[in-house]
C-alpha cells in the first residue's frame, strides 16, 4: 500500500482497562483497523492523565488508579478513515475521538526477510 501526501489522523483516547466483549478495547480497535485495510494503527500507553470524569489516572507507585490512558493512532487517506468512523462510534462509549489533517512524508515497511 502506498500512502503519501494529505491524509487524516484519527486518535482515540481511552482507558487501558476499557473492554469490548472481554477483550481490551484498544486491541479490538487495532484488529478492526487491520481488517478494514487501513494503513496502520499504533497504541501508546500514557503515564498520567484525566478526561471528562476529571479522575486523574497515574502510574505513580502510591496511586490507587491503575486504569492508565491509552491513545490509538491511525493514519490513512481521508475517505478510508471516514469510512472507519462508524466502527469507532460503536466501540468508544467513554473517551475521546479526534481527527487531524496531516501530511504523510514517509510510509514504508520492512522488506520481506529483513
């Protein structure tokens, strides 16, 4: 797949303990993005944050919270990302979904056997 030039980035911010049918929500989103043929998806685990509930989640040792924030980032062409949004509407019941216009400079994978 080739990807360059104007694109959309969708970022989903949710909690690492959020689930979809007993599976981590972030994993369900990544697998659905792959099944939809999107260019790629990455999950980033936060060390501290708060959202609409105003509860601070942190990785600090003495904290009672363990539900750390995770961000799932997907970049692809605008039409492919927008076609995927209805799945996110179904999956994300708590959290944040944002879209940004981006420009892809480089999108390359490993060569087979490397």
